[in-house]
C-alpha cells in the first residue's frame, strides 16, 4: 500500500501512478501548483486562502509521521515526477503546525499563570525561536551539507541535481511535528508531575526530550534518504548519540530539563 509503480500507459516515458489503496490521500489535481509559479510570494499568498489548502491530506501526513513516517515520503518521488519539485506546493502543513503552536503557547501561558506580555513572550519563543528560526538554521545547514558532501550524481542528463532549500525546510516541518507532540502536548499534560524535584520526574521529563529529539533526527534522515542522488543520509542520525549521552549525564546529575524550560518561559 502507498507504493509507486510504473504507469502502464506511460510506455518508456518513465511515468508513475499511485495505487488506489495508497495509505495517504493524493492532492486534488485541480488545485493550483506552486511549481507553475515559482515565486515564493505565491506560496505565501496561498497561506491565507483556505480553499487552496488540502487540510485532509495534511492531517493524514501528521498521523503517519507518528506511526509510519516512511509512508509520508513515498509520494515525494511522485511529486518530483509530476511537478518537478521535491518540496510541497501546499502551505497547509506549515499553517496547521503554526496554529497548533499558537494553541500550545496559550495553554502553557494559562498553566504557568502568566499575564500580559508574557503570553507574547511564550508565543515568540515557541513559533519564532523553536520552530521558525531553529528550523531555518537546521534546514540551511542540512541543505548545504547534503549538496556539498552527499551528492553522488551531481549531473544527470546534462542537468545539475541539487537539494531544494524548501524541501529541506519541509523535512524540518515533518520532523518537528512528532517533536511537538512529545515536548508541547504530552509534556504539557504531565507538567504537574514533571516539575517536581524527584528523580522519577527528572528521568521522565528528560526522557521526553530524548525521545522527541531522536525521533526528529530519524524523520530527518528518512527525508534525505528518499532523494536518489544523495547517499549516506544516515549521518543525520548521528546527533542522536549525543542526545542519549546528555540524557544519561543530565539525569545522573539530577538536572531537570522541564524545570529549566519552565523557568525560562516565566522570565
């Protein structure tokens, strides 16, 4: 299910079709394509036009990013074949994720009993710093690193093959959603327990950070492994080793990351 197979009507053209029992819904072909208008302003314009965003497809991707992330990337080759781009042309995933972060910001503000500008501080930290700024830095680094060091076939058919920056940011968005569930949703509901100064609270809180970050690197590695002209995408898994080391060290020293993050949000 969810596989790509050669189009029987495509002959030698290399066309692809997606099996009808695909695990993810397919974009409505009548929706306008960002590839038809490569300007970034077109992508931004679609963010405020609900009718041009495929919300059902977005929620299907979010579900599979948690239970079977490889399936989300199975349609990447199909998008490349049909629209000649790796990145999404639909901003719905980004818009929905930002809305989730807004809800999380308000929820944490209520839980921490902050007032006034403190809500704006949490909102800017969650969306501006954690998601957008950190994501832009990570996407830029991985985009540059993959183009510079991981390409095996720089040219094919006289055309240079390069990673798109927007696809690198798409991978960050994919990776961030499970991290969001672990560190902004599950973490929120366990907050009364996690802020306690006990070894159990420290271990569980630090474990949530560890699981969220390691899964982030796993989904990131999957995203780059789907690009046929890149190799050794498993290098993006290597930071997980450092995360595990920090988990053991910080937990052994009794350093509670949840307490530190709460103090940071209140200041």
